C-alpha cells in the first residue's frame, strides 16, 4: 500500500484550474520526484497534501486513511513533514535554536523528561551544518538554510518528507552529499516526495517521477522512462523528437487557447558527445527571508 495517495485532486481559484484531476502516489522506502515547468501546480499539490490548501475535488490518503479534511497540525502529528520553497526559519535565532524549537514543539510535555541537546547536535551533524550551529539563521548561506529547514523537518520524526526545492542554493558537492542523505532517509523507511528543478539530482536519486503540466499529470514512471517521454519533452521544450509537424528544434507549439507556448524553464533532454542523455540546470539562489 502506498504511504501517500493523491486521488483525482482538483484545485480551482475562481476560473483558474491550478491542479487538474491529479493522481499520484509515494511509497515508503522510495524517493519520488514531482517535477514540471514553473506554474504547473507542484507547490499547490504540496499545499493540498500538507493541509494548507483545501481541494475543490479529490482525496488525500495517508497510511490508507483519508486526511483530506484534517488540519495541518494533525497531519504533522500523523507523520507528515514539509519544507518550503520560501525559507521559513526564525531569523533571529541561531541554527541550533531553530532545531531545538522544532524538537520542543514535536515532543511537547514529554520533551521536559527527555533532554533534546544531544538529539539536536546529532541532527545538525547528520545534515552537515554543525559548523553553523551558533550562527543566526538570517546570516547563513542559502544552501545551509535549506539544510536547516530539513533538520527542523526531521526533528518531527516524519514518515513522509515533503521537500519543496530542497537543493536550491547548494553547490555541486553539497548537492551530491544531499542526494546521499536523501537515499539514507529513504532506506530508513521514509517516503520522500520532492519538488525539484535540478534534473541531475532528480534523475540520480528518484525511484519514481510524476510530471505535472498545466496542473495535470502527463507522465509517471522510472527516471529512464521519463527522460524519453515525448509528452514530457514537449511540455518542457515546446517540441519532442517524435514531432512530425516540421517545426525546427526549440520551436514553440500551440498550447491551450491557441497560444504559442515554449517551456524553457527546465533544461532540454539532449544527447552529449558520448551518446548519453544529459540534463543541466544551475541551482537557483534565493535570499533568506
């Protein structure tokens, strides 16, 4: 049984459909990618899963039980943990204090009986930010702040990790280490569902990938299948290798409403000199807010 099931979810804002009958799953012990062009509905799906957005239609099931009507805090208590694309750390607190607060909130009264100091230090060490323990959260690099968000999330001992752009701001070596950490977390039995634009990371660590475009799931499968999917290429690039309409490579296609659309916010799936498919997208750096 999947740990998380998103079943026929629709989200409408007035006359705009942000999520259009989307259905996908995430399994314990596996890393699942939710990818797609900017504005495809990925973060809205995360909001529905975590309880920040009520769906117009559809269901969310967690551990086999419907949680669609549950508030955020009760979903968190059941084992959902989430990070956000916009950094949400307490800027005036140190890195260590941020994680300590997360532990205290999760443990409640029981936290008074079990000192959290050693647990906080161990978690900082695990995500690789011990060197910043006594730095204010609003003074650390963006990549480090991303890892702080993950540490705070892990303090809640979640069985499902919802990670929104978790590698943004990480350099190449940090991204590699982060990929290893994700694999370890999944091996411990957690389900990891992440929204991510770094296709090298997605293709190297994900077991399953779901692709959103205009709010609809247009493809699901293993990374090797997703990379070769003509619909995915067309959604990202405006064309695919299998097109027979005579358009040159990189030309737009006619989207909904007759509007010429070329999606260039994600990199093309191409072939390098050695014949291997490659994707490249530099990490996006964001300020700490």
